[in-house]
C-alpha cells in the first residue's frame, strides 16, 4: 500500500475524491442556505455555515487539481501546497460542521424533548407542580421556543395566503398536525402575553400583529388571537384546518416541539455528513508526509576470512 506506485495512484485518487467532496459540500451548503426554516429555528448562523460549506467545497476543486498535478509531476512543492490546502480545508470543514451540530442540539439542550411534550400538552401541564410549570414558562420565553414560533408563523402564512406553493404547504401542515396529534404551535388554552421582541439572530416575523412582540393574546383569558379559520378567539396558536375550531381538551397539545425536533434532526444529519466527509482529507494529509521513494536497507556482503587465507 505504501510503495511508491501506490502512493502516486492514491494522490491521483485523492484528486478525484476532492472533486466529489466539492460537489457534496456545495449541495449540503445549499440545503442550509436555502431553507429559511432552519434559519428561523436555529438562527442565521446556520445560513452562514451553509455558505462556509460552499466556500470550502469550491476550494476542494483546487485540491483536486493539485492532486492530479502532484501525481503527474511528483513535485515536492506541489505536494507541500496540497498538504497546506488540505489542512486548511479540513480545519474549516470541521469547525463549520461542529457549529452546525452544536446549533442543532440547542433546542433539546434547553429542555429535553420529553419535557417539552409535557409542557405543550394541556392535561400534563396542568398536572405539574408550580415549580415545573415555571420551568415550562421559562422555556416558552426562550430564544429556542421563539425560533419554533417563527417556523410555525411561516408555515401558517404560506399555507393560508394565496401563492404558488400554498396548496403543498397547507397539505404539509395539515398532515404534520394529524401525524403528531397536535394543533397550532403553543400550549392550547394557556396563552400568556410575551412582550419581548424576537431574537435578532433570527429572521423577522412574517405574521401581522405578531411582529411587535413574541406573543399577543386575546382579551379572553388563555385564548390566542383569532385567525381566518378560528374566529373571535382561539384556544390554539395559529392553527391550520378544522382543529382550531375544536375545544381544547386534556390531550390537546401544540406542535412546536415536533417542528423543532424534525428540523433539528435534519440539520444534525447534514452536519454529521460534513464531518464524516472530513475523514478522507485526514488520510490524504497524513500520506503527504510519506517519503517519495521507498526506504531500502543496504545489502552488505561479508567475505569469508578462511577463503582469503587460503588464497594467500
């Protein structure tokens, strides 16, 4: 494997893989840059990470060209240049992947998934102690929950307002509510005004009357603002379909936790793929330290003293 010919072939193969890596990183970066829901839930940092992946991917094209040139010319200067470039790309790719992975875990680190489900289910929330209910309310005021609110606002707007993608978005939202047995985003029949602005690390809100503060409630205690499908006052926060017209019961729950889990998992997968792709550049960088020629043990021939004396 480490003989001279194999290493030359490996450097050429390294160039091919660098090209493949470029394509994959550009695709992964485009997914993070293009999906506004990732930015709403996890912050604009995810968009910047996507741009970083694209930037890194483009530079892998230069690594590919250097790999082909090194294998062809066996030039030590080109080999050194490829080593430096690979180390830089490896570092940048690892940092970007780590940032995306850390950001995707933030919602579940703030409050566990199971606890979030409890906080968003009417009967389970009302059965909690005052201290645990305070924990839920603290979570509802967190930036992580605000991100889920922004995602749901986008879902609601795109499924309710006329447009080319209204039908597909509405079908997606209705199916999402049905599959997760939830309605709207927040804790049903427990609306509490939150006058805080949405975090600056997220895109701007998209629903009128919801852009000056995180949450505004109806004049009726515990009720949310009315919508086109839930007139006067609503037990659910921005519901889609007929679920908003039903009275809230003990098993009624909001969808924010399920939105957060779904999108966070998608970003985690993208980040994990980007980190896994960094394995091959590590191997390539290590092989750049291999000597150009094989080590050869010199052969030493010993002459028999007996033979020398005999000839004398």
